[in-house]
C-alpha cells in the first residue's frame, strides 16, 4: 500500500497508558515512533481554502499501515523541519480502483515548537 505523490515521511507515536497504584488508568507520555512511512501534506493553513477544515487545520494523507489512527496520537516528520502534528480525526480511505493506493486521511493540528 502506498500514498500517491508522497512528499514527506512520518512516524506515529501512540499514547502510553499505565495503571497507578489504585488500578486507575493514567497517561504516561508517548511511546517510540513507529515507521517512518510515506505521507503527503494535502492542505496546510497557509494554502487551505476549504471551509470544511477551517484555518489552522492540516490535512495529511498517511500510509494505511498506521491504521487505526486515533485522535491524540502524534505524527512525527522524519527529517525536514521535524514537525509534529496531533491527530484530531482520521478516516481510512480504501481505493475501489486499486487497493495498493489506499491511504488514511488525517486532520491534525501542528504542535507549537
């Protein structure tokens, strides 16, 4: 499977949940990055004129190997500026034409440096 016209590579860091002394689940940061795999920036705030995603929203096409991708997970750019996005929502987009060009559409916000 592949992302068509990939222009970046990203890894995914998933939240780690542990149990405290009382058996309550607590967030314990993020695990190591999985990947990196090909991805593509579809829309970014400076060029996004789509009223559905709104200003400040990034849209990325991510390799389906990362599916399921949940809100709160981090997409970490490999190389380049080293940007990190927090996933807000994600949707698996299979292709009826060719299953090799499936991708995950992720709406995300860019984390402040």
